[in-house]
C-alpha cells in the first residue's frame, strides 16, 4: 500500500503478541514499544500487569487531534485495503471489515487511555531528528 504521509493506525494486544512472539516470560519483563502509535498494546498489557512504556512522534498531539486524524485516514486506508484485498493473506483476520473492526477497536482503546497513560508516564513523545512527521499534511 502506498501512502503519502505517516498515518495513525494501531494494532491490538493479540496482534502484537503474535507479531513479536511474546511469551508470558517476555510480558513479565519491562517493555519499550517504539513507534507504538495508537496501538492498544500498552493499555492491554498494562491491564494484564505488564510494565510498558511507548514512544512515538504522534504523542506530541492532543487526544482530540489524534482522534480526528484517525477518523480522517480510516476510510482512505480501508478503501486501499479493499482495492488490493486479494494481495493480503486473510488468516488471523478474515476480511477487510474484520480488519477494520479490530484496528478501530484497538485505536479507540488507545484513545480512551491516552491521557491517563501520559500522566502515568506510559506514553512519551519521541521526535526523531531525521524524520519530519506530519500528522496534518
Ligand atoms: C502504522 S503506525 C503502527 C503503530 C503500531 N506500531 C502498530 O503496529 O499498531 C506507525 C507509527 O510509527 C510512528 N513513527 C513514524 N516514524 C517514526 C520514527 N522515526 N520513530 C518512531 N516512530 C515513528 C508513527 O507516528 C505511527 O504511530
């Protein structure tokens, strides 16, 4: 998929667990999530008793700004996935609609947790020097 800007798009705890093959032992260690964006891994893992800190350029924005940007880009991403649906392997996610539901659920969970997580030091803004990050093009 070709995107002209970095977009907020977040995975669930289960997707992270599968993607990084996280064992119970791993989840008992301190975890730093780099580029976690609006994933729900931090909030889900915290609820399960893990110690997670996330860093991402998008955390420089207010929760309302991140929500607005998610709402803006979500239809565009879904359209692009739908156009090329036959190029993806639909195993853990059964359809484009299933993908959209899982991702939106993860991002909604992140948004609901973001302010409390910032106060608790679980989300930290990260501004890489070499990358110009544009939430609003
Ligand atoms: C598509 S999202 C994926 C979020 C999460 N990792 C997931 O898999 O659900 C990509 C994230 O990378 C972040 N990002 C982009 N450039 C970055 C950089 N140079 N350093 C750290 N994070 C970056 C963006 O802000 C965005 O939140």
